C-alpha cells in the first residue's frame, strides 16, 4: 500500500506535467525539487537550490485522514516522492466508544473500547465528542478518521 511508502507531510501539486532533467524536477517551468543538492528532505533541497524560480507549495497535508479527505490528485511527499492518488481499496470505518482521554501539551491520547492500544489525536478533543471513527486495515484498527458526539453507522471509505 502507498501509505507505507510516503512520508508526511505531503504537499499538493496541481498538475502531473512533471519532468526530471539533470536531477531537477520541473513543473510548469519552475523547480519542484533539486536532487543535485545535498539534503535528505524536499524542503532542505529547495532551500539550497540556486535556481530562482521555485514552484510554490501552498497546501500541506499532515496525516492520512487529511490526505484521504482532500480532493486533489497529485502530491509530493517530504522526501521528494511524487505520486498520484488512486483510491482503489475499501477500508471499513467502525465507530468505537472513547473510554479515556489523556491530554498532553500538543496531542491527546485516546483509549478506545475493544481496542488493545491507544490512538494519538493531534489536537485537543472536545468534551462532547465521545465516539471515534477508525479506519481498519487487514481487519485491525488502523487510523482515526473522525470523532463525533454520537455513534454513527459503521460504513466504509475508499483508500
């Protein structure tokens, strides 16, 4: 699955007209990535590049749920891997009761009924939200999709 290969954050690219010439990834006559530069990440290479016309990366996605819910089609990850979104698998979306919330400085840890391990939510959880929708992968809870005040009907999402 592509989720095992990509490194977050992802950046939205608005076209697939990408050309690799002499180690430089071009998009609309602007530099998307300069692999000739030393640096492990896309951001470091873009900062080091002597090229003047750098393609602006205006929108960033920080996690799998935001990527799944985004309407775009073309992305580049933080290591410079360009890819196209193809949703071709169905993933069950099941709702669980939140048993306990451990609040930390920047995240919340959710303990879920019938789940042997906790999940991390990258924001504070409102007190009224007591249910969590979790996507499943290989019949195991995988990723938080959303939180809600009421239990919603179990369904599925294309991933």
